[in-house]
């Protein structure tokens, strides 16, 4: 073996980014595992109700100006740690932290059934109406 630079082996290389919920197979490929059914977390329930008007009750500890605050708006997006809503009367958009969320109220029915047959609800999932049928 001649002297020179050492070629990195796969054992020496840092792992590639692996999506949450997946693992690296012995052959080196990523295996993604999806839940059999969408899980009932607040973020997923809010995603199922994108486009609906809702009221968000938030509390902020150690805040002398306002310990509790109420936001009303159209649900635009929801993530693991945040909610994005827009106020239809002003157009103002709010990024709210789930950490401060106490509860949410809706004036109408809440979409809770997962019409996507076990697939993951993402920000690009189509909006649904009150029937859950995308207006069809």
C-alpha cells in the first residue's frame, strides 16, 4: 500500500440526515416508517381544520403586562411547536407557540376524522370543508 491520503470509509463518514421516524438500514439506505394511522396530536387536529376560524387561549407566565391573551383567526398552518393564524379583519398574521396554548374553540364543527387513510397530514395537504370532503 502506497503512502498518501487515506480514503474515508463509510464507518468514518458522518451519517446523512435521517428523517424523524426512520432508521438507517444495514445496507446504508434509509427506511422510513409511517404510523398505521395519523396520531391525534393538537398540531394534527389543527392541520385538519386549516382554513377555519378558531379562538386560541394563550397564557404567558411571568408577564406583568398580559398574563393571558386571546387570539382569533383563520388557521393557516400548524407545526409541532407553533401555530400560524391570520386575522381576517386586519390581515395580520400571528405565529403562536404551542408552549403557551391552553385551548382552542371553534364556532362550528371540528374536523377530527383523518380522511387521508393513514397518510401524514402536512402543510400541503388540501384544505377540507366542514364535511371533510374538500367541497366535493
